[in-house]
C-alpha cells in the first residue's frame, strides 16, 4: 500500500525496505534488529510495534505529498533532497556507471541528453535523470517549502 512512498524515500537517499508479503511479526522483528522505523497505515501493526518500543509513523493523510511532509516533520528532517544512493525499485545500492560501459543498454535519444548514469548493484537496473526527475524535483521543492 505504501510501496510508492517507499520508492520516493529511496530516491531521497533512505535505506527503505518494502515488502507487502511478510507478516506483522516479521516486520516488527526486522525493525527491531535493524533499528528501522515502521511506516504503516495498519493500526494493529502500529500498536504492536509501539508496544515493542519501535518508532512508528502512521500517516494520517492519504496523498503521497502530505505523507512525506508528515514523515519529515516526525523525523525532524529539515528538507528532502534527491540522492542517487538507493535503487527505487529494490533498495539496492546505486553506483555511478560510465556511459561507454552500458552503451548498448541506453537508447541513443537518452544518450544525447544525459551524461549521468547509475546502476543498481542488486537488480542491475540502470537509472538516469529522465523526465520523471523533473517531477520529483518539483515535488521536493513543494515539500521543502512546507518544512
Ligand atoms: Zn535495484
């Protein structure tokens, strides 16, 4: 349910696990072991995790932008910034990759417009600053203006 939110948080540089198919008990023990914050809309999960002294954020808003603002305020983040550190798809680490190492994987149109590429060390997906980044930058600006 919060999968899209997880993607955004990864783009902001956060190590953010998302798994919709594990049970509450596994989520709680993982959070405990790895000192993670749980972000959930599920009241039962939130209550059970809080009982185990885990920091829980249960957004009250339903739009992504408002949820991100709530998270930033709860965590005392002064601003969000786009980072290229975590894969938005799988949370793997992103590494800068040189264009000539991946020539055949990048459409020529893209190569004409961008020079910066990153590759995920887990799923091997290649990222570049495409048009969606413009929308992300706009969103970041709107959020930061309210923090
Ligand atoms: Zn990945």
